[in-house]
C-alpha cells in the first residue's frame, strides 16, 4: 500500500535554529498538508498546499513557517527560528482529491531545547 | 469552524470485550476519517467514512451524516488495540483541512 514518508523520525534542535522537515507524499496525490500535535494534545492543522502554492493555513502557521515543493517528489516544512513551543510531532499528509481520503506519514518528533 | 467532540475520553477494557466510540460534529461534514494513534505516535488511518457503514476485520464504523455523528466499533478487543482513537472531519465546500477531536484513549488489559 502506498505510503507517505517523513524524515527524520526524530530531530533535536537548539532554540533559534532553523529546521527543515521532509516528506515524500504518495506519487499520484495532488494535495499536501502539514499538521502538528503537541504532546498529549489533539492534532492541529497547519497548512495545505496545491499546485505549488498554499491553499489554506491556520493561525499557527505564521511567518516563521514556510512550505515548499522543491522537486516533483518532496514536500518540506521549514521553521526559520525555532522556539521551545514548536516542540511537537509534525505530520505530513497527502490526498488525491481535495480534503478527502488523507494518508498520513509516521511523523517527525521535533524537540527544541 | 467545525467543532468535534469525542466520547468517552478514556476507556479501559478487558481483552475480548467490545466497545463503541462516538464522534459528534457541530456542523455537516463531507469528509470524515477515523485514526488510531499507536504508542509510538504514528497515525494509522482506519476508515474514510463520510456516510454509511464500513467494516475492516474487528473494526467497523458508521456515520449518520444527517445527524452529524459517527461511531467506531471495536469487537473482541486485543492489547494491540490500545492507543488513542481520533475522528476528524472537514467540509470540502468550505475548507480542505481536517479538524480533529480530542481523542478517546483506549487501554486494553489482559
């Protein structure tokens, strides 16, 4: 069964550093998403991406965040200057049709120290 | 935005027991999914079920879209069923995102 692949699975970074989280969506999917889950809390939407541009974003997705599809397969989330409160599990997801039938990756656990 | 309520928040079962988890939505959704988050934090997609009933092994789900709720049934529970179960919904007419509930934490004991 096709999978969404995320790397790395764990990342520890110092406060103020930039991090890039990587995702390889399912190859025939056209819609891409990032979600995050702070430990013990619910999963929250960050951003959706289609046709090489952001189609929707949440209040969490401020100027410190950016997304990019640098080539035909990767989808990245960049956090420019990490804060302690950015520590969370970050999930990438993709879907073939807008907003339906999401497949989630296994997540990247980001720890900011 | 859409509000998603899940019940119960916590559930402890003995192995072999059956259970029903419920998800209520504040508004109509045409995209509804159930997920299982395992102890390693991975989100496993269980069902895409905007309406009707689906079954997959010991799990089944029913969504009554007109009444804005969905149910997840777990039969003959096993210890590997432990974890957090999330439902999430969205309305593709207004937004592409999924709004998640706060989850039901299930512990299955021997």
